[in-house]
């Protein structure tokens, strides 16, 4: 008896929440961004930077752009910014205090194109205006790469093109 009552209440609440969401969407309310789902393309890019690096944007980081989302079922966040070698090294050093890099080195075009084949369709879902110019990364001959994982099952990959002073960051998690 108690189990059936609990099941009835649970299903009733789920139905009520679903109906509420339907009504709000029908009235034009946008539920795409909120406390449980952060759409970084709709927010200031500084918020995506703080999410990725666990610190505010330092002086020396310019032309910051971001897109993607973080929510209960996962994270896909892309960032692009300009910086200098010393500022990037400080960022990597502060990220290293959170957790040591799992991989660091230089990537060539083939590895970058392989990444692009997997993730570009997801990026296109969020970055419909191509304002990140992410595909410029694939044109670089050699790219410094650093991958960090952390305790929250997030992985941050940072590609840095020294020729242009451009950093590309992808944050992924489940």
C-alpha cells in the first residue's frame, strides 16, 4: 500500500513538472539556460573560463569566446582566446595545482583532424555562427597540447598555437 502511494506521488510530481515545462515553453519561456543547465553560448564567456580553469580570467587573456553547455548529464564546453606564452604557462601551472596533466606534448594536424571528426558536429550544434573559428586550429602545423583530468570526471584539453598566440580549450565530462 505504501509503495503504491509513493509510486503514485512520484509519477504525479514528474507529470506535474513535465506539464509545467510544457506550459512555460508554450508561453514562450526559454528553459535552455538555468541552474541545472548552463548554456555558455548564452552567458558571458568569462563564466565558461572560470568553469574551465577554476579561476577568474587573468590579465593577458583577450578575445575570449565560448560556447557549449554543462548540465547534469554531461559537459561539452569550447573556449578560444588570445594570450602569451608566460600567461598560458601561469594558467597551466595553476591548473597543475588542481591535478597533474595526464598528457603534455605537441600534436600534429592528423591528431587534430581526428578530434575534429568526432567533435565538430557537436560544436556546430552550439556555435551556429562559427564565431569561435575553431577550425583554424586544424590549419596549424604544430600545436602544444596539455590534457588535465580531475576528480569531478572533467577533462580539459588545451591546444596552444604559438604562431598566433591562440589557445583552444575543450572541456568534456560525463
